[in-house]
C-alpha cells in the first residue's frame, strides 16, 4: 500500500490513525471484546474501586460516554460496583466474568500490538510513545 496523504489537520490525522489502529485491535480482540471495552476493563483492573469521573479522565472520555460504556459492561456481567471513598459516586471493579474475559482477550491484544509494531521501524515505535504522551497531555491542557 502506498503512503497515505498528509492531512493538514491534527484532528483529522489522529482520527484516521485511530480508526485504522482500532480496526487492527478489534480484529484481534474478537470474539471477546471491542478495543474500547478492553481499554476500560484494563483501566478498572488497574484502578479497582475507581470512580466514574477518574475513569473518564484517565481514558479521555466524557462522563456520558463512560457512563454508557460502564452500563454495558455491567449488563454483560463484567464489572460490579465497589465501595469508593466518596459515597456520592459509584466505584467499579472487575467481576469474575470480567477477569475471565479480560484474560481471554489479552493474547489478541498482544497480537494487535505485535502487528502494529511489525509494521513500524523499531525507532518509530520507540519515538511514538513520548510523542503520544506529549500530544495527549497537551490536548488535555488545551481542553481546560
């Protein structure tokens, strides 16, 4: 495949990259999860009893989107409520079924990581992380 054309817009370029990368991860995570569900379950695993607002901030979601996603994960039986420090907001943790589906999906996630990494030069893969971190943090600051 030829190189894709440059787009003069950071948003359009990142959205294109995100769509293409998401397709790779979704292919590899099937039939277990979608990539967005994997990310949310992984965040909940790392931050047990985490409140909805913190999850939204950590993943860059708005509270409405994370609320809808949490409702679906709960309906699937993958998360359950957990006691949070602030009783006004619910906390979440993985259920047994959530741990099981996340564990089953991890090899697919690793295959997706490997596919993407193999399509890049080693120095591009290494250089990508600080750029993504800087871009993400800059966008978070610009939103405020």
